[in-house]
């Protein structure tokens, strides 16, 4: 069997096709999405909709794969004590399965990189602006929410303790 670099071709393509201007436009779009929080809830909800949808679908897909019986994602904004919740997915799990489900939106970052490398550069401007918005929304949505972090924290604490114990045992041997 001959070794091929096919799995890494997308990395090469990404680094050769994305320009500094592309990165600046995506960063600007991310800042614009963030600034829209001050334009009112409905404006922000509409601007952030692609990212919110992707974020909640990531939770749903991982919960479904792990057998956590997720409810279909809700994208109806709901007022909370701390502001607005743009989406949610309900599921039933213990702490072990909660970690991958809570951190599932992190999978959107590689998707955003792929989208940028495959579709952003070379598109005509009206379509390019749409791709910039989608990439910015995916990168923004890849960050776990405060609720996601609270859900993942117990499992992360257990993993940290186990990691320290393994490192200590390895160091003592």
C-alpha cells in the first residue's frame, strides 16, 4: 500500500487559498455578529440563526449517537434571568455522556475551516459575503455556551483528577 497525503490535502488547500483579507473579513463578520447583540434580540437572533442552528444540531447529533434520547432542537428565543437563550436541546444522560454532548459544538470549528478553504476564496462577491457570514457564524457557534460548560464541568473535573493521578503514577514509577 502506498502512502498518500490525501487526508492532509485540505490543510494545504486551506493555507494556500485563504488570504489575509479573507481572515480579516471573517473576523469582521464575527465582530459584527457579536455587535448585533446590542441591536435587539430579534435582529441578533436572525443574524446568529445559522450558527445557532449548527450549534444546537451538533448537540442533537452527538446526543442521538450516544443514545441520550434528545428532543428536537428548539430555536425559539426565550428570555432568561441572564438575557436570551437562542436555542436549546433537551436530553437525558449521566456525567460521562454529558461531556461529549456539551462540547459537541467544538466540532463546528473544523467545519468552518473546511467551508472557508473550500468555498470562500474565489467566489463572486455576493456569494462570497454569504460564505463569510456562514464561516463567521460557524466559528462563533463553535464556542461552548455557559450552559454547555456547566454541563461539562463535572466530567472535566473527573478527567483532570484522573489525568493528574496517571501523570503522578507515571512520574513515581
